[in-house]
């Protein structure tokens, strides 16, 4: 029974297309030939949001772990195979699509408060003591084991919650059917979701892994990945900033703008605001418009040498001109030529136009210059390799906890896994044709063994979840095509090298 179901359940699942936003195919981006590390830390910019190398590395590790579990690859995947399979592009494409959603959410004015982030972490019941209470020390130690800062981890939670809010606004969590499903599709979906596995689950945390760090191994690691650690690009510029605050429109201008664009001003209840209610927002918008007009004239004057700007020196990590926490100017300066004047760019305080007087390109750091960064990266890599080794050696002998019968859409909790990790874990288990195995995360390996398998009567709630996934997939694909056209993607790495 187990053998037959394991052999056929993957086919049953993929009979119907169940799409997830993070896995929609690539094809929206021109990968270019910028060369790895043309940006010191950024791998891409999508809209007005940067994707940093640390984010890419985590996404790549997730994809690498997924593919390393494919039996046809022999359970062992090296970097050469990973590149041949296109895993770097798959990982980056996932990040790009996530960032397109974040851009859209921000453009709609959606936000996630610090309290919401805190509640999500606490209510996940992952970082708890023996009494089941949230433990700040366990939380911080867990992040240290994963080599993540708390602000870095909490920002990743914020992004997930923001995307969830966006999906809510888009009515992608509605109970109403969004598309018609045929009887054949219904039958296949019911069969796929009626398969249950009785699982034994065990955890191998990275905190239990110890190893020696040898200088020659670190140097060899650096030689293979030297282009990851670069000096920042430096700039000498002459700039003119046109502050919003110095624009003083008359009352008549504000009223005229409001009458022309009143549909831009709604309150939190979705009602149109009166002029008096919207006045501060109207003032902000008119000041921006006037500042942009002034900045365009300043751009011509600076370009033609008719006006002198203020000179300054900074490098790409100084974040000299910021909008909503993002340095939009640096990306343009990197591709600009010496002597070139950039058109006005919006920043937090006003519009800035600048001329590149000189710039120093980034270069690979020497081993001594990059030693601390390389050491940390190597330890993370080594810990990951040791985790895989221990997991592979423990598959047939581990003793874990019997969590009972679960299916792919199990709503209960699995100890030490948050909601996202649980969904990923179950997806891997039910996509495999192996009776036992493991699923890798940044801070642990989750071992599993199928003790028993059965087809159980289908509960209505299970089918609703599966049916929604199908419908969401169609809408998600359409949405991602739209966002791919709306938000420009600039690549700073060449994944073909």
C-alpha cells in the first residue's frame, strides 16, 4: 500500500496545476551581463526596492536544498550541477517576484507595524521555554545559530506579512469561488488531498554541530568566491537639492490640485476626503510637483555649467540620498559616466540632480581585507555541509516523535516549525516518493519517516483549501505578469558566469 501510494501520489498532485506565487516561471527579466559584484551588496533592484546578497544567498540555499532532495539527482547535488540546473536564476527569480509584490503593496499604502511583527513571532510558538512561554533568550540564540540579526529576521517577517495584506486587499483570501473547476479536476483534487501519511519527525538543530575552521580551507573558499567581497564604489559629485519644504504654493493652487485629483484622497474608511481633510496631503503633493519642475531647470543649468552645485564625496554604502529607506541615486550613478549629469531623482527631502565629477570602481577585496566576512560565510557554508552529512547518516536510525496522520494541507502544529516552515516541510514530504528523508532549513534539518499511509474520507475544508490554490494560481500568474511590466528590474550580477 505504502509503496503504491508513494509511487503515484506525486502524479496525483501534479495532475492539476496548483500554483504558488513564489514558483511562477521566469521570463520577465533581462539577465544582462553586469558581472557579479558590480554592486557591492545589491544583486538587483526591483522598482524602488533593492535585493541584497544576503537575501539572495538565503533564497539560493532554499532552492538548493529543495533540489538536493530530488531522488533522480542521487540525493547529492554539487555547485556545478546546481548551476547547470539553473538554480541561481530560480532563486533570484523568486526574490524578484516577491519584491514586485512588495513594491505593489507599498504603492497601495499598505504597512506592517512593529506590533504586528512581534505578535507573529510570539504567536508562532517556536521560541518557547519548557513552560511553553515565549523566551527572548531562546529567540535570540536561535537567530545567532542561524547567523541572522534580529532586525534582519524581523524585516523578513514584515515582508511576509505585507504580502499577506496585499493578498487580502486583492481578495485572494475570499471564500467565494473565483473560477470554474471541472468534475475531472474536482476528482483529482479530492484524491490528492485525501492521502494521509503517519509521520515520525525529528529535529537536528545547527546548534548541535561543531567543526574546526582551518585557514587553508577558508582561503580556498575565498578563492572560489572572491568576487562576492568587493570594495564599495566611491563617488565625487556636484549636486543641487531642491527641498520640498521650500516650495510655497498658494491656497488657490492647492484647491485647483484637489479639484483635479480629488479621487486620490480617500480616508481609512474608503470615503472621499473633503479639501480641508486632505489639505496636508494636497500640500505635500503640490510641493513635490513644484520641486520637480524647479529641479528640471536646475538639471539643465548644472549640465550646461551655468550653475555651480555643492561638491561632496561618498561611497555607495553611505546612502547619501534616501527615499523611504532606499538609496535610489546610487544605482543610477553606478552606470553613469564621468562628467555625466543625472536627471532629477526623488529623495525624502526633495529632488536631487547631480553631476559625476569622478568615481572609483569597486574591486575584489584581498583575503586580509575580507577576512572577517569570509570567515563568517565559510562557517555558514561549513555548518550547512555538516548538517547535510549528519542528516544523511541519520535517516535510517533516527528516533523522533510520532505526530500521527497528516496530509499536505495539515492545519495543526508541528513542534519547532513555524507556519511557513511547516508548509514547506509537508510540501517536500508529499512531493517525494521516498519513505524516509529530511528537509533542510537554515537552522535545522527536519527528519521524517512514513510509518503508515492511508486514504481517508475527505473533509470539506480540505477541498476548499486545495480548490483555492488552483484558483489563486491563475490569478497569481496574471498578477505577476502585470507586476513584471510595471516594475523595472535592474540586475547587478551575471549568473551565467
